[in-house]
């Protein structure tokens, strides 16, 4: 599933080519995504300009003259900028046609993604309840310490809770906890302020490195121009159960937390 670095990679690749462009039409071949594509989507967007592209958590927000489109890539979705006459593939569900002869094409084999219309994205139910952005100036060790205070839940579950902190998916939670030297099972409320400082810095650094690498491509992910990410080549713990830790040589362990796989080094990551 595309996480924050993958969505940010798509944003940075597409924004220079989309901002200021005029939308001529929408071609919807499949309305049945995670939430139905609005039946009047074409009427709402035709003749509007794309004023800006931004990200909130794992959502892409396309601000138009009279509202915004909310896009979520789901498990296997992608947004690519292509010549409008590019031959269709199976699961090419939506084209947003631009005045320069290109199309922003939404492809989603599993149909777990979404493309929705809203007059105000910040008030939309999918967006309004989201937590702090980990790459923003609002996030630091003090903020993380405040979020953790009094919580008995495991720290990995807390930093993956989008109501508290957005966009830190399973891959990057595992990697950040390793770099901070924190056991994923540790109760969040037991983290001291200095450990929260280390973890906040590790979360930011992990996400920034992943963005610089174009995100992770484990199966389906490609950016807005069809390129795969390569951050998966640098994983220190994720997906490496039984392999030696690159730092201490001990074996990487795995366990299940809230239905997700956690990977950690029991020597480097202490409670």
C-alpha cells in the first residue's frame, strides 16, 4: 500500500506538470472504487483549473477553482501523466483530460482507492480527523512525547495511528523504531522525552530518505511518470526476519502487532 513517501513522491513528480492546467473533461470507466466516484464528476471539474496539488497524510488533494478532488491510491492504485491517446490497460478506471493533450490517468487493479469531490477538503470526514504531519514544523520530540503521554498502547501502534500522526505506515514505523533503538512493543507512555526526541528525528529522517529514493516498490507502486522506487534496497529490519542485523549481527525477529508484521533487532532495540 502506498505510504507517505510514495504519495509525496507522486505529488512532487506531478505538481510541476499539473498546477495551472485547465481540465477539459473526465472519463470515468469504473465508478465502483472504495467509495463510488461521483456520478457528476465531469460536470464538476470541466473548465476548472488545477490551482495546486498538496498532500494530507496519504491523500492527494487537487485544489480546483470551485472545490477539490481527494485522491487515495488504496492498495494498488497509481496516478500517471500520459498522452491522452495512450492505449488503455485493464484497470485504467479514470482519465482527467488536460488542455495540453495529456491525461492524468488513475489505474487501480484492486479498486481500494478513491477519487472524490469536496468543496472544502479540510472539512471532509476523511481529512478532518487526521493528526499531525511528521514532516511539518509542528512535529518534534516534544509533540511526540505529548502524544505518547499516558498511553499504554505499544509505541508502534501509536506512531501508526493516523488520528495522532499521519502517514507513518508499517514499513517506515519498523525502520524508524530500529534507527531510534526502541522496541516496537514498548508502551508509548513509558518513553522518556529524550527517547521521543530520538524517535521523532528517526521518523523524519526515515521518511525523507524514502522520499529521496522515490519511495518503496514492493509490488505495484510507480510514481506519476511510471518509475519504481528503490528505498526497499536499504531496509535494515523490514522483511528481514531471521537475517543478521547490519549493526550487531544478531538475528532480526518478527511478531504480529494489531494484525501487522513488526520486525526488530532484540539487541539494538531495547525496552
